[in-house]
């Protein structure tokens, strides 16, 4: 995924379907200093159930469009 594609997601996009965690909630947590996958998981519960939203590697079937790993990467680039 490219940065331009990432910017096309709305803040209310549901990244973690298991716990209904949105992109906006994850970006807010990153702004608060939760800047690793583990920290985001602790703060929001995203990625703690099925794990598909953690990374592309863990989402082998491509069930999710956006992953915690990508969100962290692109948030650091902005």
C-alpha cells in the first residue's frame, strides 16, 4: 500500500472488526504515544482476537484492507 491509498481511508473506517476499532481511534492512540503494535493492542484491543488486522503477513488471505503495521508506518511519515 502507498501513502496516497492510506489517505483515502475515512477516520471511521473499521480496522479491527473483532472489537470495532476505527482508524480514527488508532490514530488518536498513536498521537497519545502508543507507537508500536503491542502498545496499540494494549490501548485499543485491536489485533488481540483473530489477529488479521495486525499485519499483511498475518492476513494471508487479504481479508483486511488496512493493518496496524501500515497505520504505524504511515503515521510516522506524516
